[in-house]
C-alpha cells in the first residue's frame, strides 16, 4: 500500500512501521488526542475492495473491542481513511512467544505452565463473552518485559452459534495449530481453542510442534488422523501429570478434551503442586513405553509398545478403524477441493537465508526471490555489525506465497560503552554524573572505611573503569567513611597490683603504660600501684596510655648532725640540741672543779654524728661535790 501520511485520519501521528502480516501492515503511532502510543493495523490496499477480507478485518476489531482483560490486547478505535480500513490498538513492547521459542528453544516447565495459564485466562474471559479465538498460535502471543502475556489477533474470531466453517477446504489460521474439527470444516467450539493451546504448550515444552508437513493440507490431515508423539517422549524430564495434560488437550475427539479454559487451568495448577490430574483419553493413555533409541533418532518414528487389546476391544477398534478410514477419505476429498480452489492460485516460494547480510543485500536477495522485504525493527547486537540482518521471519527455507513478506530485524551495532576513567577518589556526586553521562545506571553500595580515601569520596567502582558494558547497565560504587575508628576499651583497675602486673594487665586490655611516678605511702606496700590515670572504668581508645603512681613504702625519717654542746651550760646545750630537732637527757656528776659546775662535760652521740631527727643526745653536766 502507499506510504501513510504523517498524520493518519487526522488523529494518529505515524512513527514507524512495526511489521507486516498476512493481511495488514502494523505501525507505531501516537494518538495526538489522548497523547499515548498505539499500534495502527492498516488493511492492505489490495484487500480493501475484497468484501471477505474487510468483513474479517472488521470482525477482529468488533471481537476484541468488547474484551477488556489484562491478557487480551486492547482495541481503542477502528475506522476508514483514504480507502484504508484500520484498527487502533494497544501498543505492546515485547516479543512474540514464537520469537522466544526460536531464540531460547524449549522453555522450562514452570515457565511454560506460567505462560499457558495466562493464555487460558484470556480465553476463559473471551469464551465467557461468547467469543472463540480460532487462531491461537505463538505468533499471536506477545510477552512484555515484565513477563505479562497478551493474546492478540482476533481476526478470525466469531461469536456464538455463528462460529462455523462450513465451506469445504476453508481452513483458516495456521495449519500447525488447527484443531481436527477446523481441519474438517466442522463446527468450532471452546474446546477447539483448548486444542490450539495444547499445541502451543507442546511447543513450549519440547521446542517443536507435534505435526509437520510439506504443505498445510498434509499437516491438517495429520491433525485429523495421526496421534502426536507424547512430549515426554521427546523431553523425558517432563512430569507425568503435565504430559497427561498435554495429551488430553490434543485429543482428536473434542469431547475428550478440556471443555473449558477453567478446567485446563485447574489441571495446570495441579501440575504446579505436583498433584494428580484428570486422565488423558484412552488412546493417549495406552502408550506406555517408548524406546530411548527411538526418542533420540526420530521422535516421529518412535516405536510405541501398547497394551494388548481384548478380543471384544479388537472388534470395537475395527469399527473405529473403518470410521477413521471413511473420515480420512472425506478429508482427502476436502483437501482436493481446497487444492483445486486455492492452491493453484498460490505459488509457494522458499524463503532465502539473509541473516548476516547487509540490509540492502538482504532486501535485494528477497526481491530477487519474488518476495517483499520489510524492516520489522532495529536492535543492538554485540555480534552482528550495524546495518546487517540479525534475524528474519519467516526463517530460511520456509515456504510462503509469492509476493509474501519477509520481516527483517536490523542490527544497530554494539550498545556497549566503557565505564569512565578517573572515578576513584572523586566525590559521590561527580561519579553519579559521569556514569549517567555515559548512559550507565549508578548504584551506591553501603559506605566503607578507607584510611587512604577521604570521607565522602569514592573508593572503588564495579565493573572497574575502562570495562566495556551494555549501555544502561548498572555500575556499583562504594564511598569512603574515612579511616577505621580506633577500638574503644574500658580501663581496667590496676591499683594494688605490683608495677609489673599492672603493666601486663593494661597491655592485655589494649592499652599502653604511661608515666610511672614513685610516692611514699604509709598504707600501700612498696612496689604496688597507689593510683592510676585515667581511673578504672573509663572508656578510652585502644592504644591510649595509663599513668601509674607506685608506692615507695613509708617515708624514712630525716637525718641531722649532732651539734657539739660540750662546754656549754646545761640550758644552752638543751636549747641547741632542741633547735637541731634532737631530744636531750641530762646526767649530773660531782666535780671538784667549780668551773665545771653546770657545764656539759660530755655528750653522746659525739658531735658530728648523723642521727635521725628526734633522736636523744645524752649530756653529762658537772655539779658541786660535797655538802
């Protein structure tokens, strides 16, 4: 179709083409009235004059517009502009389930159950509103970055009793996910959607669909007549109860399947809790042993060992065999009508492999093959050069109609940036700004002590400076709290200890001995600690000093030299000795010499002798002899 105007239908500002499908282009647009992003689905011009396609297109809008559910894409508007029919719907950022399976292969069991439950919740809501989807497939399931599932494309949905496909060969939807009744052109009910969900669950668990074929007719016939290889045969780690759930969903007879999405969800919940589930149909349950070598070689040709049927069962089975042969014949007739009516009008072309080519080379290759290229999106890639094709849809070797579209995802090159240099030692604010300028997400870790980095400055970044990381990655950094603060200790009591014991006890507590002074004490024995500073019980830093005062014992008395008092009068001698701090004892002796009367004749200790203060000096004083 011709390129859309910048402002479409006087309301939608076209941003870019998101992709192309079988009947329409999808654009990202901005609703200028409501200021929100929307996806605009515009019917191809060549179909705008086809009443069947227009009716189908309108039916999609009508079916989805009435379904307001968190797992169903919202339809906001529909209309016609410049001869083009369009639908305005919720813009979904994410990938289709088909893309995820192509990228990752089979999904973990719990993830597959999680996705299937959300699909079923959407279908339960739709069925409650009398709408059957009829085209459930991974391409119509979108998963956003938060893991939320959205069901899209109600393009072939029909409501209530009108949900019939009666024209021979009018097989709509993707053949790999069709229910047997759709393949036969019969009435489609809720359990037809359950069959398609079973196929999707099978593909999530195994990475492949149960039925493949050279063309849609061959695949449709397999849905009608072939039993699928149980998923557990391909992936032995699949639990028995989940294997049973899948096989029940894929029952050929619609009455043997889950009747409602609610029943299907209930059994998936039992699988999550490792509980028994409702039994699978007899045909599926009868398969009991699959040879491992057959699993590894070709799952489709895996040998099944079945229980031997009773004679009565053989007769019953023979009747069913005749009926199946009759149904297969009818299906072949229908397929022939389909081929005559439609296949001759369609030339199927093998899609070339353009992954890794430049965009221009890829587009030329696709056009030369008779197909149309379309750039679906652009993504960053560390392995594919800018401007080259990262992936394509359909994949190489797939067969599509001539003129069909091959969607391309083009590389924008690597999105990696280097962690800036010179961050360590800078302030936290500076580091935050530099990381944001580089397109990185700063995350501050708990601060840490660092003696070599000032408090408030960055100690380290992780990944280190110079490391190449994806743009938008988180870079963690640690800020210094300054040097490690010294340990706090309590001063022990060392009074009464000997000096050596006190020094040892202080050392055990992480303290040093400061000044040691000596002091006489009448109460503390010599060599023991009289006092300390700081006092016992105070809190100080480890390594601080504690001063000690150590006893020298009692203070010794003072010494004086005994003065010479001989020849002095008694009174003078006593006074002289008293002035020197000495005591005096007097002894009188008779003398015939009158000059010696009252005079000190002798002293003891002798003059000059060093004695203690308060010592006694004995003096001898002469006295008159006779009467």
